[in-house]
């Protein structure tokens, strides 16, 4: 049966009406393991530990009154943008769903309501754009930008024209933008209003916007710089960063900061635009029983999620990326059903529900790698089998390295 699209504020959200029970996974095990840990050098550990100490001293610091957390950075060849999917609206009486795909309870106050509902990354040709702030203003600016841009246009100048044409701006309708593209000079990363000065800036490496508490931007910047220094390949960067952000979303009640839901990313290089590759998340308790499975994929600039925690499948679009949602639905819904039922992804991220313990496995073939196996019944239920070494790693909550307490422990495995 077709399921309806809900349209609000220039975006589309499709929520499946079919509810599924969370699958249970047995704790049977295979053998063999090889791993690499990026938190290795003493300087990396010390830098992250300093941010952890900073958080302990400033965890109650007020955050800015903006929805969203969106960050952008660049490597030698690529520009990356990652954003959450939380949407902040005026308070109203919701009819559901009441939790995000990762089980975060929607946040409600007397003035606002925050829920997972919005794809905040837009694609305009070979230009990627993320935003925070007023949704209507953001889509208006990006729509004008899309109309004005051409292959020989200056992105900076066209963005300035689009912003000027959609003003004036106030606190109520303000917006922040991050824009990534590649020209003859290489990767370019620019932003609008990241410092609340309503101006356009170019950035050498990193920028972020949104409403999150100050600790998280500091940690994100330090982590990304660490990965760049360690030469993490571009094709792995988005999976690594979103895994860390997703872990904090699960443990730190980010919805109260108007941030949360699925974190997902996109990149652009000289060959074009690429969304983060298919990613499966497994949320696990200390005993590794009763795991929850969330699968996230992007198809034709649309984000699709299947979650055993929320018990449904969700699709997030926006009117910049998708002008005909019904056409997209007819093409992709049957394929996505088969995709989700297969259990297959490129990246498999294991997130502890108790500790800041993050393990990402890049395993294009989950049926024949030596770290774990997934047996799918073709109906959306799975059995997951671990190696003894992987199980030991997932159970190790130790976030102390060389006597220094870390804000998280991150393991990377290439199968």
C-alpha cells in the first residue's frame, strides 16, 4: 500500500504505516579479527582529553537559539558536509511518531517541539549546501541560488545575490549556510552567518553552525583534524564522523538542544557529488543481547531509514533535491524494501548504549568477512554472529589511554 507524504515548510517526510518488532540477535561467535585504532598517538589522546576536561567544566553552558547541528570540512581533494535531521517547530500536539530512528524521545517545551523530520542537505549540480536556522528562509535562499547559478558563475557572488534577494533578516527568520564545491583552485568551503555577522567567509579546513552546546563543536573539530592528520581516506570520513555524532546523540539527549535524529553526510570532489555510503548501525547493551538495528541509505538525494527502534521506515526529502516525490516513491520504495530486508551495507557501526564506545567496520560483503556475519530471513529480521575478538572489543568500555581519560573510544576495522 502506498504511504502518504507529509509536506511542511518545504520538505517531504514519508513514514511507513507498517510497524515491525525489533529483531533479537543470538550471541553465537566466529573466529578471527584484525583492527586499527585511530586514537593512537599521545598528542591525539592529549588533545581529545583536554576537550573532555573542558566539557566537564562547561557542560551547562547555554547554547545558541538555533536548530540543527551542521558541520563542513575539507581534505586535500574533497569537501564534506554532515547534518542532523531534527526539526524545531512551534509547540503543538503531535500524533506521532514520538521517537527518532535512534530511539530519542521527541523534546517538547511550552514554546517548541523537536522531532526527527528534515533533510538539511541540498544538492545543486556539483555544489552541496547544509543549513541551520529558519527552514523557510534556507529553502528560499537555496532555491534562488539554484535559479541563478551556472557553470561559469562565481559561487560566492551568486550566493551573495541569493541572500540579498531574500532579506531582510531578523532573529526570527535568520539562517546559517555551509557550501562546498570544487573549482580550478581545488576544494572550496564557504559559509554564511556562521559567526552571526551575516557575512560570507571562506574556510581553510573546518566550519560548523547550529544550536549545539559548545563542547561538541570543539570535539568535532579536534576529531576531524585528527582524522585528516592520520590520513583517513576520504571515502571513509563520513562514516567515521557520523558514527561519533550518532553516539553522542544516543547518550546525551541532544533533542533538548534542538539537535538529533539521524546524522548523515555528503561530499564533493572533482568527479562529482557522493552521499555517505550505505550504513547499518547496531545499538547494543553491555551483554550484547537484544541489539537494535538501524539502516540508513541515500538514493537520488533522498535519505531513507529503517529502524527496529522506531518500528518503521522513514524517508526524508526536501523540495530542492526532489521536485516529484511520487515519482521517486514509485521508483525506489520497492527497491528499498528489498535493500533493507537484505541487511547489507558498506559500513557497519556498533554503538554502545552505555559507553562512549564506537566501532566501525567497513565490510562490503557481510556474508563472508571474518569479523561478523549477518543472516537475513528476507523479511527484515536478522541473526548476527560475532567473532570472540570482536565481542571482546565491543564489551571493552575502557576510555583511558596511557593514563588519560578520553571523551570516547573509536575503533576502525577494514574487512
